[in-house]
């Protein structure tokens, strides 16, 4: 029997014990011993192998050791949760290998999403194959398939924020808070009569003690440096004691980590003494030696820039110390005033957006003023060309940079480091920038070898808050002929983080600071356009004339009795094409075929007035308008009334209306691209209606994709046939009386563009006898009408 439920929490059901003929867990008194059962089940699951669920998550800030992301690992069947903070997403196999060494688990499957650094990483696949581990990636953007890992990420983020806020610790210490939380989390029982993950883990190499690990994160602690520590000069008489804030325990030893305010760094100590009710980051007066002030703690929070880097990959050296300008505000609390404590992180982060933007710009400008570092590799220049002179970025305010929304707006003097990833991508696409990538950047799909390539930027795209550049291949030629594309990341979130366009420009162009330094100038763009024009002019044959050889008066208008295959036009049937051909001007010098192609690609008109301005499609739009209004009146959806006959209350519910125009085309088959009809819908301007006056409720139950999948799967399992139905003018099939709350009578003014409105007179209005498109309660009315109809047929709600 299956003793563990891998789909839930992997816990043993003690209420349904296994068959004792195959497991001898009964003692002499005939009672079931849970410890023996658990030990046997752990042996069976260990032999079969565990499932490891992994996922990457972004941090709330840059860690004290430049950590930006962390790898979440949770073990199915044990519910053990652990994390590995790191600078980048690359090399996850190293962190998983360390995790397996500490837990001593036998992992047989790793479940993850379709991330580039995991499922599509060749090094990760090779490592898994060497450990005989099966990789089970979920489809892209199907986060529900990664419920364990995604849930663990949410749990970690929520509790770490609480820990940081309670201790008032600067956000740079989040890696220590995260590991401290994981230790405590693994002591929590998973449910009734279920052992905590630490007990279900079995033998491991962690140093675990519940009493030690319950000390709060960030509390006041005192410890001693080991004699062998380099900071201990005299092992006999030196003061090896240090006080500071507790940051958590070491993985495999009983030593602990402490942030020393005297040394301004994290140290590893032994022989701890804790004061759980004292929080140095919240009240520095609790320290014995007064080694830090409240103003210095606030400066640590300001330097961290709480929340500046959540959900994005920062540039290098982003944690620059920026001295704060002196202000006329009251001084910060000091140790002589113990009643004034340091504000919590929520208060520290509550500063104007302009101040945060100024601090970021100052950080970037400080990096711009540093001496330029020599590039690792510089592109070889043709003989006779001089080395380009790198330009100094023009001084422009951060507000000016923020106003650039298109690639054409950004000048060539703009600084590379001040442009966002989105702005830089737009510039590259606008100029159709060509990149020569070294062989380490791309693996040829046919040869599976690293190959140098040349690509051209054609499009940018956003994915999970990140910016990617989509490029077409220019070389190798076979990739260009096959229409292959290459996706390049703009910053540090690639499958292998060192390959991104920011790093490409730093390496390929020595000391490049502006767009002009990488070749993006008005002169270069003009030269490329001229070269392309000349090249196409030399390669292409002379285009044929679009005019007819015969004068217009002698043009053959094609007989009405010719077969349909030779009747030109944009429509999919001969009748409409003949009517369309009759509208073509007699003196037109353009062929029917070309005019038909032009009209087939005509965009949807925004208004009915613009539709009527089309010289050849105007009769079709007028016909559809008359059919729409006439059909609504014939079916009882509209009724002509006059303002003089309405009551004062009814006159307040007269609203406007308009026509919505849509050109319906075939999307597949031999008639692909041909026009099916010029569709017109009468729309009520429901945006002017107020709830409680023109309608009472607008909620309507809507089937989800889950319901459709359930129906299809049931039909497939029972070998049934599925039938579909399409409602013509679906909303007017609804009945206002079906609404449980009722519906006030509403009226609309005749829409502009309807020829019949002039015959009715200026005082005429149309009563809505049935729900129309645009009315807030139209969908709700249709739902209750269908509900009553299905109930009358004998169907019962599920």
C-alpha cells in the first residue's frame, strides 16, 4: 500500500494503519507504535526517493554580501523547507548539492518551472544526470503546477518581512532572517498528530536545537570570538567578547552569527548570552558600550534603500553610500534620550518619491564620474579607422530621462547607465541595431556547438517584469532562412547571468558612456538607410506599372456572368464583390485586384461617420446599419417613443447610443484574409448610467476555463458527442422580467448614422424593451433568462 500521500503533505494516516501481514508494527500488548511505523515508512520512502520542489525568488533588497535572489527548496513527503541566498540565479546545482549533503536525502525527482537557469540549463541537466535525478519541469506560466514551491516563496516573503519589521533590522540582513525563519518553520507540526519536518527528516548534518532557535532575530546578544580569529591579537589578555544583534545560527555547529556594532560587520561567535527583550536596532540604548546611535541606524536604512530592488536585477555597485544633506529638521535621537527610539522600517521607507529618485540618480552619477575601467575585449576595427573617442554624457535631469517613452525621442548623447532597460531596448529596436555576438553566447541548434552569430534588433518584449530584446539572425545564413529568432536579456536575469546586453556593451566598447559611443547616431542611421535603399535598388527588378494598358474608358469591366474565380474584390462571395465593383470609380487608374487587396486590409473604422467616408464600402456599412436597427425592432428589442409622452422620472433615463463597426475576415482556409461581412452593432452608452437609477446590479456568473475542461473531459471519458450553439444577437434574447431585482425602463436617443432617425422626428427616443450591448445589466439579464429556461426543461444546478 502507498503509505505516503505525495499530493498533499506526505503525512502518515495513523487512523488507517497498514496491513500487519506485511508490516509488523504491533507490540506485545497489541497496540500500534507510531515511532516504529514512522521509522519504517521513512525507510520505504528513502528507498523510493523524494521529490524536491525548487524555485527562484527575488529579495526585498540587496543583501549584505550582495545577495539578490534566493533558491527555495522544499521536500515532498517531509515538508522540509530550506533556502539558499545568492547573487545570481546561475549555478543552482551547487546549492542543491550542498542541501543534499546537509539533509542526506535520496532525491529522485526535481520539480520546477520552465525557467532558463533550471529546466533549460545544460550544466544543470548534466548534474542531474550524474546524480540519477529526473527533472520534471512544468509548462511555462503554469504556476499552479508549482504549488509547493510557489507557496513556500509566499510564506518566506511574508514572515521575513514581519521579522525584519519587528526587529527594525536594515534590509541588508534579509539572508540571515530568511534562514532563521526556515529553522523555526521546520519545527512547526504539519497538522494534527503529525511530526514537524525536523523530526521527519531523519538523520542529517544540521545542528538543531529548538530551545536555542527560539531566540528572536535581531535581539541583543553577547558572544566570544575564538582564539584563532584574526581579530584576536593576544589570545591570553585580549577582550574576545562582542555585543550586537543576533542574526541566526551556523548550519552545522552551535556557534551563531552576530552583527557587531563595534566592528561594523557580521562575525561568528560562540558561548552566547541572549537578551530576548532588547532590540538594538529599535532601541540602541540597550547596548552596554554605546557602540551605535539612532542616527547611524537610520543611515543604514537609508543606504539600503528599502524595497528599491524588489522584482528587478540591480546594476553592479548599487549599494553606494550617499551622505545625506544637512537639514533644518530636529536632530536624530541620541543615547542621552533613551525615550526616542529608532523608527520602524515602514516609517523609514516613507519618504517622498522625488527623494528616492534623487538618491538613485546620485548613485548612478557617482559611478559615471569614476575613471573608466579598461574593457576586457574590444572589437577589432578595420585598417585605417581610428579608435572612437568616447563622449562624456551631457548633463540631463532624471526628470528629462523619464519623459522619453519612444526610441526616436532618446538622443545619442544619453548616458547608457541612466537609461532604463526598457528605454535602451526601444533605442536598439528603433535603430535596428546590429550585434556581433561571440561564440559563447549562442549554441547552434543543429550542431550543438557554440557559434558566433550576427543578429539585428527587431522587437522588445516584457516578461515577468523583465525586458528582453528579440533579434533576427543575419549570420549564420541557415538560421536567417529558417526565420529563427534570438532572445537576449537586457540585464542580470538571463539563463546564464553573465550574458546580457548591458555586459555586452561594457566588454565590446571600451569605456562606452553614451549611445553615440556604441554607434547610435543620426549620421550612422542615415548612412544605414541610404545603404539599404541603394542595395535594394540594385537587387530588385524594375517594378511593373500598376496602371492598365488600356485607357479607363476602354477597360474591360468583366461580365457579370463570368465564373466567380475571376471576379475581383475583397469579399468572399460573388454577390458582394459585384456590388463592390460597381462602386469603383470609372476613371480609376488602379486595377481591381489591387483595390481589392487594399479594402481587404482596411482597418476597423472608429465611428460610423468614418465608415461612411470609405468610397467603396459605404453601401455595405449603410446596409448593415439598417439591418441592425430593423432587426432589433422586428424582434421587439426597440420601441419608438416620444419625449412628450414620458414622465419626468423616465426623462432622466434617456441615454446616448452609437454604432460599433467591425470588419469580419476569414482567419484560415482558402479564403483566408477575405472579408465575410462589415458587421455593425448598436451599443448603449452605459458609461453614463448610475447604479440604483438605471440598473440595480450588474454581476453575472461567468463560466471559467475549468468548466469547459470538465465538460470536454467528461465527453471524452463517456464517448459522447459535443454540440455547440451560437446565439444571434444574444443579449436581446434576455427578458428584463427574469431579473430578480427588476430593471427600470431606459431609453436611448436614435444613433447617429441611421437614416430612419430623420423620419421619426427630433423628439423621438427608443425604448429598450430588451437588453442591448453596453447596458451594465445586459449580461446578468441573459444569464437569468437562460437559467429559467434550463430549469423549466428539468435541469438541476450542480
